[in-house]
C-alpha cells in the first residue's frame, strides 16, 4: 500500500507538469495568431477578387450560419481572416463560382456540435470534474479523521521471520542466556510448567550499560522460541495529549493476547516507567497515566497466558517500585560488559563476513579492549575494515585494528600537527614513565600500547589495562594503579626538571581512586567506614551527587588522607623511575624514533635493548620458504 501511494505521489507531479506545458504551448500559439474579422460585405468583395489563397467552411446548424476562415496571398504566415455568412444556397453558389473562376483552395468541415463525444466533453465532463473534486476533498477529510482515530493504536512493531535471531548470534552472554532459557521452554511448551504449578515470570528486566546486547538477547529469545516478537520503545507511549499513551498500552496488550504465545520487548522503559511522585524531571500526567495503565495491564493477564514482557534499561535506579514488584517484572537479569573470553567470542561473531590476515589473533585484541561493549567491538572491526579498504588492502591486518582501536578511544590521528623537538621529547619521556612503572610494579596496569602521535586533545597516550580482570581489588592494587598514573609527571620532573600540563587527566583518575579508597572502601587511617554513598545507578556512568554523612572536621581529615595517599604514591613513583632511568631513556628514544610501540615490541625492547628487525625476519622466512619449494620441485622432477 505504501509503495502504491509513493508511485502515485511521484507520478502526479510529472502529469501536472505535462498538462501545464501543453496549455502554455496552446496559449502561445493562440496569442501568436493574427485573425482579421471581416463583415459579410467585405467577404463578398473578396470573392470578386483574386486575393484569396484558401477558404475553409464550417456549417453551424444551430446558428444557421457558415463560419468561413481563410488566407489571402498577401497575408503573413500566422495571419488569417474570419467571417460569418448566411446559411443559404445562394452564398454557397457564389463561393463555388468564385473558386471556378479564380482557382483558390476550398475545404469544408462538419459541424463540431453534431459530435456526441464533443458534446460530452463540453457539457458533461465539467460537471463530472466538479463532482469528483468535491468527492476527493471529502475523502481526504475522512481519511484524516480515520488517522486521528488510529492515534491511540499501539506502535509496537512485529518483526518478521526473515529477521530471526538465535543464540548463535549472541556471544559473550553465557550466564544471561542460561537465565532466560526457561522462558524459551515455556513459550514452546507451557503445559510442562502448568502441570507442576510453576509460575513463569510475567516480565523480565534486562539491566546493563548501553551496547551490551540487551535488545539482541530479547530478539534471540523470540527467535529460539519461534514466536512473534513485538518491539516498542518506551518513548513511543508518551505523547502530547493525555490518555494517548494509556490507549496504546491497552491496544498493545490486546494485540499480544490475540497472538499468544508471543514476546513483547519494551526498550528504554525508564522513559515511561520513571518513579511517580518525584520532582526529578518535573511532573507529567501523561507519563504517569501511561505507567498506571501498564501496571494494570500486567496485573490483568494471567500467569500462564503465553505473553512474556522483556524490558531493557540502563537506569534501574529511577524505575517505579510498583513496576519491579513480583507479578510484574519478577526477574532482573544484569547484562554486564563482557570479560576477556566474552570479548573474544564477540569478535569472532562479528568477524565472520570479514577477511583477516593470519597474524590477527582475537585473543590479543580482547586483551587490549577492556571495558568495550559488544557494540564497541563491532564498531572496532568495522572501522578496521574501512581503513583496510581505504588503503586498498585485501586483508585486515593488526595495523588497521590498532589504528581503529585508537580511533574509537581517542579519535583520528592529527598527522598535520607537528611537534617541536623539545615537546616531542617531553611527551615521549612522559609516556615512557607510565611504561616503566607498568613493567616494574606487579599490580599496576599493563601498558598494551604507547604512542606520541597526537589524537583529540592528547599529545600522546598509553593504553593501560589490568593484567587480570577481577571483580574485587586490593589496597595494594589500587595504590600501584595510582603510582602508574603518576609516572608521566615524575618522568618529566626527573629528566627535564620541570612539569607540564600533560598529566591533568592522570591526576583526575588518581584522585578519584584515592577518594574512593578513603570515603567508600575504608582503606585509610579513618578506618573501615563509608563516608560517601553514590546515589546514582551503578550503570549510569556519571556521578550526580553523593550523600554527605560527615562534619566539616571529617571533611578536612578526608582531604588530608587523600593528599597522604597521593604523596606516598608519588614518592614511590620517583624512587622506581630514578632506579630505572636508563630503561626510561631507552623507551623514550625508541618512541621518538618509531612514535608507536605495542606491548610485544616493548617486551622485546626491554629484553634485548633494541627493536625487533621485522623486515629481516620476514625476508629470512621468505628465503626459507623459497628454498623448501625449490627442494620440493627437484624431488617432483626426479
């Protein structure tokens, strides 16, 4: 239906343009014609002369006249004469006699009014066009009213079977898939649960950071169960007019009951499920009425009717408590960021339609992408593929993947920006300071890559990731992480005896860790006490405010403890770097020469004191391969 309407909309403008062009051409021809209107006496005089070239006679039966048009020899190309003469035999006789005498061309045409088709065009067609135009206007008005009546219809979209998603396409969510597996069994065979009196959750709430695969997991549940999958966003319920959202909720559940068993997925449910009665975001009667209707509908259908609602949000802290009670969203499934094993599985899924070099190891990429979500990893491989195409390569190599990682984290390289020699040396020693501390401290973050190529607002950066991914961290690990962050400033001070603004981001991270150690983790002389409590959701990723449960004197002590932690870490960083100045200079000089170093190159540099000769190694390998192939050819020839 939509395609037909599009064809009509595309055809009518061209048709209208053709009609207008035709009318313009006819009008131009009409206005270019010069018609001399003659009286009957003037026409009689012409018949007695030799000036006439052609004459055309059209009888008009109703008016009892002949309409005579013609040309004279002296006329221009666009000039004619016109005259009306009496409808009589004498007139026709005089015209015929004049033609025999002077030999001009004589033509006759039938009366146009005697044509039935022409009568229809002139008399009936205008009336039909008028009636049709009025009918079209009324039809447009009625269709507009019909669409306004559909305003309260649900906007939930039904995904077709061609778009089916299964668990094979969902990687890195092993525990989450196990958590929702029984929903698939229920949708396939509800009687199995009813026989034992088991109550399947009406609603499942997927909670987690953006891009972790919440929507994909819900699609996979519907795909595995082979049931209809309705998708709607929380913002689709809320409209300007009060009551529209509630009407859409009723219509959505009505459709679901007709198509049970089925699955309804509500994305970003916090848009409509925000807690009622709070001042956050202001009052909104339409949103609260929509939420009330959603709560009522979830109570309205039976436990085992075959309808399961899956909702997703990254703001569970703002949801209304009534939405989370048993009988509505009975179960919460936390979809976390993938670990190293999950990241490797996700990379393998998204790499299926891409061509990679044999040197690319997804396990190494997974180590370097700590904190990446599934969407980030997909974007990473896509950026690498785009870079390979741009360079006219037939395979995606690690160089494209490294560059894509830097682009995702820091933006494109600013190759046009040129360092001065002093500034380049400063940045190189700053980044080398992070590398040295990462190598010498057991629990500091590893430097997977270091570069002095400027990106975004940074003159260079070191990609620091944990040596092992853990759920908990010790005081020693946090302290050594702070020491690693302070390595850049310490290196600047020791080598150049001056400090720059390049460490401001490092200081921000170090201070945040130190404050958490004092106020949240109880890792200071103040004792095991929690002085600050974050009130925002753990998945929000931002720190709106913290509840302050201490006096001004305690606040001063907190500042002293934070300063003490930072000072102790700074002194330890100074001691380590002074003991390894030669290593610091070696890494910095190599950075100045090569600009970028990977972890493998850093390890080789530390062990051998120079960079690996990759080209020589490749050449020797090619020589060995050529020798072996030559030997095989000789054997085959023998």
